[in-house]
C-alpha cells in the first residue's frame, strides 16, 4: 500500500466523525478538554474540569492504556491494581490494567499477556506497543478527540504493526462515552494472527462490578501483601452481564453479541458499563471474553477457544494492508441502562462511523 493510499484509508475511516449523530439529540453542555503532560507520559481527559479518564504510557507497562476511568459522579470503575492497588481488590493478572487493546498472538508474540510478572517485567515471547505521538487534539462542548500513533514491535524493536487511533470522548449528562477508532497497518512482512481467547479490546473493572463467586481469590492487603481466600460473603460484589442477545451472567463467555452490558452498584451508585462492537469490524458480531472475575473484553478472533474447537479463524494482514477496529464504551451513572437505550446508543455508534 502506498503512502497516499494509506492516507486515503485513514481519511475514509475518520471522515464520518462528527457531533451530528443521534446521540447529539441530548444537550451537549459539558466542556471536554485535555491536559497533556508529555514528560509524565499521560493525557488527562476532563469533563468540565473533572477527570474522566487518563491516557498513559508508563515505562513499566508494555502498552498504552486508559486508567483510571470514572463515572460522572467521580466513581472509579476500573481496578487499581497494579498501578494504584486498593485494599480488598483482586491482585491477579497484573497485565490487565485499565482499558487497552492488544492481542495474544501476533507472529507468535504475546502482546496481551506481556508484563504478567508484574510492573516493569516483560515476558520472553512478549510484544510491546510503544506510544509514538499524540496530535490533532480537538476540545469542545459535549465532545473532544485526539489522534494517537503507536508501534507494535518485537523484542528486537522491529515494527510489526503501525497503529493510528482516534479517540472520541462524549459527555451527555450522566452518560459518558469513549469511542475508539483504530487502524492497524502491517509493515514489510505478513502478519499472522492465529485465534486465541487472549484478546483483544479489554477493561479490568473494579471489585464491586465483578460477579459474585465462591472461588478462591487473591486479594490485596492494606500492608501491600496478598492473601488467598474464599470470599464466600461477596459483600458489595454486585456485577452481572447481559448481552444484546439476552444471555446473562457467566454464560455470556464465548458467545457472540453486538454489545455487552455489565451492570452493578458501587456503594449506593448504580453503574452501567457497556462495550459496543461495530458492524464494520472483522468477524462481527464479536465473541466475548467476559469473565466473572472482572475481565471484560471483546475478541473477534478467539474462535477456536470459544467454540470448543468446532471452528477456527486464523486472521492475517498482508504487507502494507490495513484493518480498522472500532469500539464504543458507555459509562452510565444513576440508573442501569435499559436494553432499548443501549440499542439506540449502539445504532448511533454504527451510523456515526460508517
């Protein structure tokens, strides 16, 4: 693909981005602004001066990510561990931090699980996503956006994929939204993406949004140690999944759906967290790698694991070829969103980025 064609593709993908979607029927009064700290490797996303989320690329993490993510009332919906561990939350899977997009097998490299040994570690077969630059920042009433460029590299520093992502942040009263529009472009070599459940677009949620469970858990203690125990009381553990296809609870894992809704209460605040797939994404509607322990992920490629081996999908990207991936994240506070409203917001998302 020539540089001209690549630029044309980017413009085509992002040309539909505007504030005129049906979700714009609601009043857009809140100001979405950004506070950049390049030396600190972070960008704060603010709604009327209040922190919504933080885009960051720490040296001790193998990928850029969003952490924390807050509701309109200022309640954190993401797990703090390992960046900012909190007492009595799970201390497992330290590579699952905030919100991110990676994959577990790209030319044999594990981008998803890299850093599973803890902050500052890298796995022997791990790939790294390096943040290169942020540009085209646009602030505004009800919506703001910025463009970010990343490089997916192997252990020698060879770039396998170039990532260009436009993030949009939408603030409508108590419903705040993050839209991710990503283009992945292969370099000089073909990129193989064999199917695995370890992917792709994920969020690790706060303890209160997990599903009640009687399993043994590893919890973080106030003194920095961890304890293994059976948390059979499940005090304050209130989460539950519901898919666009009407499947709920733990049964959603490995199913396909247009959107997935995780609802629960954090103290007395009702919270809804929804991930929407986009009709133009590969293998739509996506499979869901949504676990009761707080991993909430959409994975279009994990077919073999999700179908118990009855089907498979081995995706590849030819040299210079590009693919787009779009996801919408909805964070609502005050009431759990009804399916009808989620369907509307999901349809708006599909129309906005046609």
